[in-house]
C-alpha cells in the first residue's frame, strides 16, 4: 500500500485537527514530528537587544519624538521625511521616506499597547513600490540598567524565514545610529 508519509521525516501542523484525525493521518508513523502553532510562531520572530549609556527617558524620547527619530532612523539608507506618531493605544503611525523617483515608501501601523518609558507594541506594515510586506508586530521593551538603559526590539510574524537575517542586520544598524545620536548629546 502506498503511503504519502514514507521517506524522510516530515513536519506538519496539526493544531486545528482533532486527536482522531491526527491518528488517521499519521497512523503509527514515527517519521512525523508534531508541532503546535506556538512552536512555529516562535520561529517567525526576530529580537535585537542593545545597551545605551543614557537614562531610559532619553532612549524613549529618541524613539518617540518625531524630530529625534528623523535624525537617526534611515532604513535602507532612506531619509525619514514626514511622520505621524499618535502615542496612545489605538493611535496611528505613519512614516514616509524619501526615495529616488518611484522608490518612495512608507510604514503604517497602530499602537495596541503604550506604557511610557517601558513598553510599546504596534503593527508594522511596510508599503514598498514593489508590493506590501505586512502582518508584522513590533514590541519594544525599554529598561533602566546600572549603566543607563536597554532596548529590546522584537519583530513578530515575519512572512518567511529568508527575510529574518536582513531584518536582524537592519535593526542592528539602526540601533547603532540611535546610539550615535544619543552619544552626541
């Protein structure tokens, strides 16, 4: 009898199936690795943490103040030219970036949690000339430390794993820009 489950181990999502359906599909085949949805979602996130030598208040202000944000945040080498930042739950976010010709892009989102100088959570949707990357969520944790402050950036719900490395490197680069601004006084 042919079985679609012969061969190397496979990974399957069974979070939406009943136990009886899982047994019917897999039988007693040990080549299956059962994963729950939570395990998969943990792989679709990227986290970057950085220490700063300034108080958490200064770090939070540099992240949320429009004029300060324009000075350090330049994803893909693009200058932030205009932004809306309604710093409250349900508040809108829109960042517009300068580009070359038809290469302008923007980022939109909405705050779902705002705890000043502690935590920000918001949707993070990139609108690029070649299409829209969406379904991201950013969680920012601001913490006081003995040496100043710490920021953790968690980006969740990435569309595919191949994009994680570039996003990680992008966050590291932008946090370096932030550190340079804060160090300059």
